[in-house]
């Protein structure tokens, strides 16, 4: 069955030529020379005033990266990337780590205001209920511009700062955890990131602390011919809880820009991390020119018993998305969740999904993925669920649906489901016709006709993904809620 | 890495030498064989880095290539409606009325068949190897509706490890119908390597029921392929029953060449010990209005490993395609494993496609229910497994054949209980 009219119209409103964040900030930047070699790695490290161990770590990654070959297995096709034709470091000139907001270039503040990101704490306080406050780490090209609410978070013992700052202030934590989830040897892009990462956020929640507010990072690529390589490290110590949001935009440019981030999450015993993303990088124009190449390695390690990591993502941007937020369920009784809506338009290519690696006993995971392809785009869900021999009692439920709008696009589902012991119970399904009869009956008995009942149930199901988003992002995702998945295929 | 060809394994070297030595004496046009061989020579045996062989690493599983057989087997008196291929050589047989049977070598020499005609857009190294090296097999042509089933026995009577590559090409003309049963059997304890390819070409409105029983020897490497090309409104039901072979991989490639064609692919796999069984499907909906159903059931005991890979492709403009695929596995022991990869590749917007995959142990509640009624655990398990696999047999319309298949399932379960 073809997509319903409302869905088509809603998707059109977020089509590639409707991109709202495509403006360029006119600001003087300091750029590293183009190209990539050991000197550039040293340059970045020196700019950040890093200790020797981190430089060595970067160089080791760089040397390994030189021996690696770009992966080609994804369903994304793009001209070869010239890794020597990029600036690996770009920073707004006037802000070498400002002490307060007053020192930040007003042009930058205007940029974030335009993007709707509040950087001034008092503005936030004046406008919103106290429990809705969000601490923001704003990353502009290669550097973190400002991190808000740091003092207040520190009272609770929470460390929230840029990773460069964390290297200086909390080297023991960074050294203990950096690269333990995504090692420098992990994959082509993660290794590249390890060599040249410039900034990103660092979060540490001490034992037993529920983080008093939402934490968030807003990434903005501005400078042309640059790559952004941020690194995020979040550690939730025993019994703690944190909800973290990530947003990203970039100006409209005719060339492609590279974004290769690494996100590492570590949840110790009984800790919970909720990580949400609204990915809205510039997707390219309606002819397929420009846009961000997004090659991201995101992985969470449920290291402690009964820990929990939940990924929620709304993907509407990027020319190419290559991203598989994963959970390693190492601790006994740990659980992982993945909720995703990926909408592709224009010439976008999305190859995204998740991995749930069950290693501990009685681990559970749940995957809900919705893909909507329109225009000439290709939208692929690729997911792996595996249970190790010793992961007895592992349980997974996966549901992924895709919807096509028009006959020029493609939607694909590639699940890998590997059970290596008999007590692992895995279920994978991909269909919308499978609305429970009893739910339909219940709705119809209360006076809805069948179509209304189906719409109610299906929309309710999409909302299930969006409800995982914290309030602050729900607004951005609001219009997506209206999208019905009627007519979707597996 | 990706652009560097790994070292040739002894098996690859042996196969390359074998082709070079045999090339001139192989029947039929040499071009198709040379092309297929060139593809093999270029890529080698597929390893786990090749997506389609990720779970069945042929490069690793086939380090040495067994030698080809040269001795011709003794002819035997054919059973009624049975054709016999022994050690890869067609020995003759008896076919029901209305079926033309020729030795493949003869059909190739006469130019009646072109190898690979049923493969469509698909390409596969195992098929290429067979195309390059097959010496003999059968060509079957059916022009009317034939009620009686035609049996093709693929028997190996080898005393030591050897490689056999038979090929069967079956053409069912427009409006004709056929029931085809393949039986694969061989000696235990001998590491023979078999690469059998069956091509089925269905004319418009043709109807075929195809049953394949794999009872190969317990040390055998059993590779087999069914390549199908469907004319408009053609219908195919194909069921594979797998219990043999140390390593087996059965691949099905289906191409829709005409509209409103229907397929129903089914599989019942029972493996134990350290067996490895792979079922791989590629269903290519190249035209609108095709219907496909896939139902694969795996029962895995001991340390055995099951694999299911199913890919439904819906090409642009193949609107109104209806494809539904299910793979279910029951793991009977802690060491058993199952890898499922049900894939959808869709380029048309008005289609209904769904897939489902499950794996797990037998339901404890159901076992408890049966045991509470006095059945010992082993019998309760057998009953549940029988029902689980039995569902795949429902599509077999010939009662006699269905009973034969059901009996083979029961026999496997009895052997397990002992």
C-alpha cells in the first residue's frame, strides 16, 4: 500500500531544500594547514596543550590508520574522499578558552541564538521551569566554545566539560576510560578520529548521583573544507543516572564535509545512560550537491551488572550516514535499547542501525527502528544482535519498518541475528500488518472505524520512539510525530 | 586488505589446474565456462569477508580440493520413474510419459541448453565453479502436465574423497506441470565434496513442485544450488529437507521474468553433532505483481550450527510485489547456534514485504503441559519438534511424498532419542 497523503506532505516539509540551519557564520578562524600527517597530529595535540601520553596515543592511532583501508561494505556510494584535502583543525580565533560568556565572540553567541540554543544561563532560568533546564556544551568546528551550568553541576559532583578540559583537569578519569569502548584499532573512521579528534564532551556522574539536569552538546560545523572529529566520553558510575542530548547542524555548502565522531558510553553497576540525538547535518541540496559525510562510531558498554544504556535517534540530515550506535551488554542483567527514526530525502544515503552484543547472563535488548525514504534517497537499516555462548537467558526483540515515498528511492533491511546458545530468545519482525487483533478489536468496539483504529495504533507506535526523547528535543521532533507509517513495508 | 588478493589456498590452486587441464575435453560451448572460470580465478573461494558467505567460510572449509573422479560407475537397472546420477555421471533411467530426458553432455554438445540461463542477474562463485567444471548431468524437458513424480537420485558410491559436480537443467514448457524429487545420498566417513546445480526454467503458467532431500554422508561438503526463472503466472513450490553432510549449503536463486508468478520456498533442517547447515535465498522480483513466500524451520542439536540468509529484492517498478519470509529456529542444546539474516532490498513504493526471524529453545510451558500428561521429556520434545517441522510439509500436495518426508523427520527424532 502506498504512503498516505499526510505522510508525504509532512516529509516534504523537511525535504532537503527546506534546510533552515544552512547559514554561514562570518567569523575569523584559525585553521591547521590542509592535509594529514604526523605533524598535523602533533599540531592538534600542541594546540590543546596535551600531555605526552595522549600525543603518543594519537600517533599510534595515526600510524595504524595509515595501514587501514576505507570500508566499502555499506550501501552508501560516494566519490573517494581525499583525506589530504581537508583542514583537521579549525577554531574561532578570538576564543582561546574564554573564562566567561562575556569573552565569547558575540558573532558566535548570535549563531547559537539563531539555532535556538541558549548559552546564557540566566536566559534559560528566566524562561523555563527549573526542572527543564539543560546544560549545554557548544562545540563550534574543532573547539568547545562554552559549557553552561558547570558550577551548579559540580555541586552534585557531576563533571561536565569539554574533553580537552577534562584531559587537563581529570587526566586520571580520561586515561582510565578513553578508548576502552572504542579502541584506537576499532575501524577506519574511529582510528582516524583517535588520531585527530579535536574536542567533544566529557561527562562523569559519581556513584549514586542522578544528574540534576539534562546535559547536551550542540555541534556546529562552520568553516569550509574542514572535518569535524569530536570525541565524547560519558561515564556513569555505580547507581547513577544521566540523560544526554546531542544536536548538530551545518551551513549549506556545495562541497562535502567530513564528520567522523566517536562516542563512548560506560555504565557501571546499576547505572543508566540515556543518549538522544537529533541529527540534522546539512543533507546537500536537491541535486545532491554538498552535505555532510557522517561516519560515526557510537558504542555503549554496559560494564556493570544491571546497567542500562538507551540510544534514541532522529536522523534527518547528512548526505551520507554511516552510524550504528551499539550496546555491549557485558554486565549480568544489563539491558540495551535502540529507538530510531531515520528520514531520508533528496539524494541522501542512510546506512544506519545498531548492534546489541549480549555477553552477560540474562541481558535484554530492544530495537525499534523506523526508516522513511523519499526523493532519490536510499535508507538502509543494518542491525546485529548476537548472543555469546555464555550469555544464557539473553532476550532480544527487534522491530523495524520502512516506508517508501515515490518510486525513485530505496528502503532496505539487513539484520544479522546470531544466537550461540539455546536459552537466548531472539525475535525479529518487520511488518506493519502485524497490528494485534485484540488492540484493533478494542478500538473498534469503542466506536472507531478500522482505519482510525489502525492509524491510532500505528501512530502510537511511532510515538513510542519519540517519547524516548527528552522534552527539550520533543519540540524539534514534533513534526515527525505526525508522520504515519501506514503503507510501510518490512 | 580489500584490494590485495589473499594467497591462493591449495584448493584454489587445484581447481585452477583442474580447469586448465580439462578445459578442452569439457562438453558444450567453452565461452560460458571460460567466463565463469575467470570470475572464480579472480575472486577465489569466498571467505567470511564476502558478505554472502559470512557464515559459511568456504575458503576455510575447503582448504583442499578433492580430486575429480575419472572411473565410470557400473550401469544399474533403473527403478520406475527414477533417473540416476552416480558420482556425477548420468547412468540413465526411466521417466514418466511426457518427459524428454537427455544426458546433459549430449544436450550441451547439441547446443540445446545454455548453462546459467536460470541465474538471472545473480552471480555466485559456487555456481561458477560448477558451470566451469561440470561434465555431466541431465537435461529434462516437460511439455505437458505430468502427474507422476520424477525422481532424480544423486548417489555417491565413493571409496575415498573425491569431488563431484553434477548439473541438471529442467525446462517446463508453458502450461506444463511437473513434480520433481531430488535425493542426495552418499557414504558416511568419506570427505567427498559435492557441488550440484539444478536449473529450473518455468514457462508461462507452468507449475512445479520440487522436493530436495539431502541425506549426504556425515563427512561430506554438500554445496547445492537451485536456480529458478519464472515465466508469467508460473508457480513453484520448493521444499528442502536437510539432515546430511558435515557442512551443507543450499542456495536458491529466483528470478521473476513474467508477472503474477508465485513461489513458495520451504526448508526443514535437522542437524546435530558438529554439522553446519546453511540455507541461502535470493528472490529477485524484477517485474510487478510477483508473490513469494518463504518458510524455513531449523532444528539444531548438540554443537551444530544453522544459517539462514534470505534476501528479497524488489526492483524499481516491481509494484504490487507481495513477499513474506519467515525463519524460525529451535535450539535443542546449549552448544547449538543459529545465524539469521533475513534481508529486504526494496526499490518500489507500493509493495507488501515482511520478514520475521526467531530463535530460541523449545517452549518450557508447552513441554510442561505435555509432560504433565505423562509423556517423558524426550517424547514431548519430539512431538513439539515434529509439529514445528511438519508445518513446512503442508505445501506438498502428493500425499505419498508428504508421508515419506514426515517419516524421515520421525526417523531423525527417533535416532536422537536413542
